[in-house]
C-alpha cells in the first residue's frame, strides 16, 4: 500500500515508517482493502497529515476510528464528507461551539477540512475501519503509529493545544509533555456522554484560542 505523507511528516515519521510493525500494517491493509470494503478510501487514509502539515500544526483533536458507514469517512477525525448527514457527536461539537463563542453558526456540512487547513490535526487512533464494523482495525497496530505521532508532536513542537475528549483520548494523550503544551480534557461529545453533563460547557474552542493568542500564535477560525 502506498504511503502518501506530506514531505515534512515524512521526515518526522521516517524512522517509524521503517519499523517492522508498520511494514506489516501496510501489507495487511492492502489485503483488507482488496478483500473487504474499508474506509476511508485508500487515497485519504493519511489525509489528516496532508491537510495539516507538521510545520503548521497548532491543535490536535484525537478521535477513535473513522466513521464506518458508506461515503462518510474522509480521513479526518469527527469529520464527514460534504454530502453526508452530520453525525450526532459532531452536532454536539457544533452546539458547544455556538454556546462557547456566542454565535449562531448553522453548518450544512460536517466536513472539518477548514479546521485542518488552519493547523488542526484531526487524528484518529486507528486510521482505517471495515464497513459497518467499528473498531475492526484496532488490532492492526495503528495505535503504535498514532502513539508515535503524538509523541513526536510532544517532543518536537511546543505550545500545541491537545483536545482530549472522552476517556479513550485521555489515555491516548497521557504521555504528552504538559510543561510545554496545553492539554484540555472533557467528556466525549457523543450523545451518551454529552447528555450526562460531561461535554457541554467545556469551552475548549475559546480556551484554545486564548492560549494560542497568549503565545502570539494565530487563532483558529472555528466558524
């Protein structure tokens, strides 16, 4: 399987991509995509890295795995293609965004590419999934790769905002160096978590911009 990473990510992850587990992962994925319907499309597997370069990166949002319905996943966590109905978790993200920024933002699309282009890495822990089968590629060792990505960001950059939503993301981000980065944690935006009072009111979008501004870094236009 072809690994299409932007040049700066290619440099950052050069050693990781040469490890045995990663070669095996790519071979297994090739078979998976040939024998099953998998998402996102092969050419979009690494789109989180190609839309948000390492140099431009300001914010990391960690998701679990891609949407598993037909035509939904576009390689960015929490994001769907333009023509797809906005999923419940993303609806709650938009609702919190409106409340936090005191806006009346009425999105017709769940495509978060605009965020990614401004430096928001929308990173899923697993970058692929089988159709209609959540977490079906969890065993493929994607976690080793995405843990290495998070570690590289933590080690090689500073003043990055990490948004960790839900217990899975909290564990995934446990080793981030909090002395040089801003880590914001809350419940997950899924309806179950949000309706238990663990999501709404976290104000992560304004807090992110407040932190970036305090470091003289251009803020994210979330709307």
